[in-house]
C-alpha cells in the first residue's frame, strides 16, 4: 500500500493507535488505502449495534496478523472517524505490515 508514511500511527504503552475512516454498508470488507492521515476501510456490515466496528477490528487483526482480541476501539464508536489500538505491535511494525502486499 502506498502513502503509509502519511498515517498518523502513534505508539502507546499498550500498543499502537491506528486512525481509521470507516465506510459501512460497502460491497465488501477491505482496506482501501490511506485517506489523509487515516486508514480508509470499507465493511459490508451496517453501522448498527457495533457490527461495523467489529468488522473493522476483525479486518485490522487479520491484516496485521494479530488475534482479534488485540484490536480495541478507543474512540469514535458512532462516527466514521475512529481510533483503534493494536496491542503487541509498534507503529513501525504496523507501517511495515501495511506496506507489504
């Protein structure tokens, strides 16, 4: 993925904070690319009862090779802009994983 260096990935004591722009109700789940300083993700799940948030967390976990329980929503539960924390990884590791095809 190109433009990964534009992402506002931040290290924390518990892992890395990943800013995400979510588009629910799409035709499929996928990481589209970088939008500004966020990772743009589309999910087929509707934005109801946390289904889209759960789908984003699962997609991030799969893309980064971590257990689903390592991905936690921190901010933006009801809006399109969110922040997820991925435990066990650094910002540099996430950037490298996103660059890999």
